[in-house]
C-alpha cells in the first residue's frame, strides 16, 4: 500500500526477476494510484505513475521527475520479460496518456483482434 519509488520499482524488479524469465509464465502487474502526463525533454508527452513519495509536479518539478516512474521505465520492464504473456494494468488518472505512443498507428493485427470474442463456446 502506498509504496515509495524505491519500494515500487524494487517490487517490480523482484517480481520480474523471479517470474519474468520463464517462458510459460503469465504475469500480471497492476498499479492503482495517481498518474500524470508531462512533457519529456524531447518534447513528447510522457506518462508517469506516481509513488507516494513523489511531490506534486507543479510544486516541485525536479523532484517529481526524480521520484515518478515514467512509462519509459515501465517499457524497460516489459522488454525484460521473457514470459509468453505479460499484462500491465494501470488504474489511475491520465491512464490514457500512460500508453500513448504519439503518432504511431495501432498495428492492423491488433485492430483486427480487438473485435473478436475472447471466449469460445
């Protein structure tokens, strides 16, 4: 509950290290909390999940950057995972921007798949 940055990233690291390298595993990483979108140094909108020790971005932008966990960091974790299935779920404000890829189009095979039933009779 209410992890600080080091606790949050440490828990994800430990979970990925223990379960993320076995191909047959199925992983679920769930975060419920606050999110925020800010301009990254390269000008793009970048989503963040906010641990309990991160200050408000409009009050202390520098320490917010140091404490908040960016979607670039989450993508790093996702790339490390070798398991066949991994699902990241974010229940947070600004969650739509957390996974925004800017002007990158959704691949056609994903567009085709989302219209199909996930269960068969």
